C-alpha cells in the first residue's frame, strides 16, 4: 500500500472519514486524490488533510491503483457510466461503499469485469470506530483484498463475508445496528428521568454505561452471555430487570427486527440493480 494511488469518487462524510484515518495512520496524503463537485468540500479536504481534490473525475483517476466509490446509491449508475472511460487501463481495484449496489451492476456500468470489493460501513466509521463488512468479487486477488482491508481499517473493524448476499446480513447487524443501540440508550435515558434523575445525569450515565459495556466486551475473551452472568447476582436488581426483558421476549424481537432489516436490504438492492 505504500506506493498505491487512491482515487475517491465523492468527498462526503464517509470519504472524509476514510481519508482522515488513512492520513492519521501515516498514508501519504499526496497519493490520495478526490473527485468532488462541491468547491467548499474540495477546499476543506485539501486544507485539512493535504490531499489533491479536483472537480473533474478524470484528474482524480489519473494513475490510480485503487478507486473508492463514495457516492449515494441513487446516482451510482450515473456516476459509474460517467467515469467508465476515464478509468486507467491497468485494471485498478474498485472499492464500493455504495449501499445496496451489487458488484455485477457496478461491473456492467463500468463496462468491464474489474475487481470489485463491496463494503458495508456504518455511521460510527465517521469517528473511526466503525464495524465494516467486506466482500470481494472473484476478480480480486490477495493483494487487492489486503489493499481494500487497509483502506477500510482506517475507519474501524473489518470483517470479510464469503458470499455477497451476506452483505445484507451485515447491513442488518452493523449497518443498521447503531440505531438499535441509540434507541435502547434513548429508552434508558427516559427511564432514568422517570426514576427521578435530572436529564443531564440520566444522559451521561446512559452513554458512559454503553461505552463501558462495549469496551469490556471488546477487551474480554468471554462472550457477552458470560459478562452478563458476571454482573447478575441471584435475587438482585439486575436479575429482576433482565426478567422483565425475558418476559417481553427481547431475543425474539431482536431476531425479528434484524430479519426485517435484512429483507429490506435485499429488496432495495434488487431495485437499485434493476431500475437504474
């Protein structure tokens, strides 16, 4: 990766997060180019990170070893067909973070079977604490996988899936997952207020508890079930609260919610590949 030239097509929040992580990890800013039509974003990227930013995609793509597609899925076809003739002839790696856009559709729009890595990041990637699923098309070799992983690791934890359709499961678990935790935090904060805590105290206790629990789970070799058991004393307050969750069949609710998210991801992917 030390000499690889990366071209970002789109300079929005996710591209900015990846660029920030790469530069912070020591990647040479002069080897990163960005195509971004918004002049304010271009200027901000150049000023903050020292990368090259252009209004024209051809200038960003010139000599690129890796192309990172960071545009909204609704304009995926428009962007891909527009840059198809500008892509260097050396068969660069294409990394797509366009949610729901299948690899085959990208190859069709680009006009040739380029190696594609499809990534599903989540919103915490914007603060370098993301959980990101990756899938590689058959054209991607070991070096390409390593290159894609290095780029996405700049935004957080990376895991590969063997089948492209498993990206829909990644979407249901980590892609949509932050909203599940935010909902639980919202409910816990409201419960704290109802129990007599002031709003700021309820909020800060909720956030710090979520952070601490996640940190413990990440740093422990024990599974979450064991960590739960360790904090649950027989006959105690935690056991009583967990009993209420069990009575409401929380596990079935989570299973149903994630299945619904996965099914919706599949439907949206089908629509994107057929309608564009």
